C-alpha cells in the first residue's frame, strides 16, 4: 500500500492507530446526530463527562472533542491523553430518518491533514435509525481502529443509555411561543453610541462544557411554525455563546457528497473560499446602541459595555467550527436586545446551499438552533434572530430575513445607525 494512499476498511476490519492526536471525520448527505462515548472494560461510560455530542462538545478533560457540522463533523481525539481506565471510544450516530433515507455515510481517520483510513457505510436496504459506526480501542498497549457498522434499535437516548449515560427525562423548563412568527421593529429615539469598541482577543473555541448529573439530549430548532422560545429569568445566565457554522468541505474532497460543497457553489473564490461573518447590534437599557462585527474591527467587550464580544475573526473563511459571538449573561439586566445577523463578506450569495446554521448555547439550557436555508436571490445579508430582555428573561426570536446590505436591514428594524462602506 502506498504511503499516501489511505487504507480502506470493510465492516469488521481493523487497523493500527498512531498513539497521539487523530481526527475522525463523519460525512453524510443529510443531517445526523453524531456522538462519541469513552468506555471502560465493562462497555460503560464512567460518567456523563465521557459522552461527546452536539450538546456537550468535549469530554470532561478535553481529550475528545467535536467540531464541525451535522453533515460534516470531526471528533478530535488525543489518544495519549486518555485515562488508563478508558478501553474504547465508540462512535455512533442517530437520525429521525432511517439510514436508507439518510444515504451513505463516509468515515475518515486523519492524522493532521493526512487521511490514514476510510470506511463507507452503505445505506442500501438499511432501516435502522441509529448506528454504532466504529471504535478506537486498546490492544497490547497500542490503539487500533475498528469499523463496526452495527445497527441499533431506537434513537440517541437508548443508544446513550446502552453505553451507561444517564439521560435527563425532560429539558429545562422553557416557554415556547409559536405565535410570534414575525419580528417586531424597535421603536426608539434614544441616543446612538457610535464609539469604536476595543478588540478583545479570544481563542476561537466552543464554550466550556461542565459535567452534568444527567445529560439533556434536547435540541430546540426554531422554525416558521415555532419561531420563538423564552428562557426563564435568572440572576446570572453565565456565558452565552452564539455560533455561526456552515458547510466548508473543499471541492477536492472526493469522500464528501456533492450536496452543499462550497467549492462547487463559489467557483470564482476557490482560492480563498467563502467568508461568512456573524455580527450583532446591541441595544442597552441605558439607551446606547452599539454595532459588533469584524468590519471596522468592532469586536466589543465582555467585561464592559456592550457586554458582547466577537471572537477573533477568521479571514480565510476556512476555519472549522465557524464564527463565535459571546454575550456576558451576568450583565443581562443591562441589555435590552441583541440582534444577531450574518453576511457573506466574500463569495457569491447562496444561503440555501451553504447548510448554514446558527446555534445559541446558554448554560443549563438545550442548544437553540435556526437554519439559514431560505435565502433567495442575490441577497448577502441575513437577519437571523433577536435575544430580547423581557422582564429579566431571554426571549429568543427567529427572524431569517434576507437583505441587500446593512443599511436595508437597519431600516427594516428601525435601528438608526449611519452606514458607510468598510473593509476588514
């Protein structure tokens, strides 16, 4: 076998792994919920911190983590850092659809950018909705990888309970309000703060996850029919993190399905990819209004007004995990509204095929997501959602409306900023 040629595994086959950092990439034609479980000799997790999935994107010690998209996800594993009691790391997924509806699933094992091995899970004639895909396991002091492809009855909950994860019976109490399908404009004549905010540099990583007494598998998706949710009042909401992610598969990746590949969508920008930017307009209780975005280096601050900060911008458009915006939930009483938007800074606008998704992470709450798949025409600006302070609670309202630019979006929602052309 050529050194540069990845090894192809069939179901049941195994191969040795390097004993350091690897990544396991899972690609599918439709969205699936992937999970990893660190297991002891009895085939069970030691605790909920050994499960890694969309609601808890890293293990309690950080040696296994998840990044990417629900149709193109990566589990990053530091094999040498695994506790001695961990014998296996099982990889699985579940879906609301059967495997035959999901389509073939491709798996790659990588060391850095080098693909070491590949596996393909054929969907033909398979009606399971959960699959144990593969496992990393110890053998005589070394690590090996086995392709399993074993169907499992049920969804993510029974799958996780099979591995010993304690699942919460219910999501934290929240109030759904499907009646509010359209956002209401802000009517205010209060003064506007146009002062440039300072740049607060932060690592471009997901928010830290703390081990829970039981895992909550709930994921809330805001749609046209269920367009808002209310998070009950708290004295301290903690660090609220907003993630904008999109499909970033390179065109040369032959293992990836053709749907949603940005290299096909934005051929004139193949050298640099597409640059999607997330931003926010913030309205404080004292009447000040502030803009946060990478354009103009307006990164904001968590510890002082406006209590919202954009993490360091990736100007290549190729960062895995997308763009992140943080809100200081300890200062929620000082905030009237956070209006979240995104725009295509570079590349031809085609929101529908980017598989774009915005996920709002609030500590001790289920992840809240909305998908940016309804953009029509050549409109590069998307008004995504509002986080509104309603007597101390957080009302999250889906917007998903598309505009020609900042000025048109501002006018539609009566923010009153003065806009001029800028560059990063």
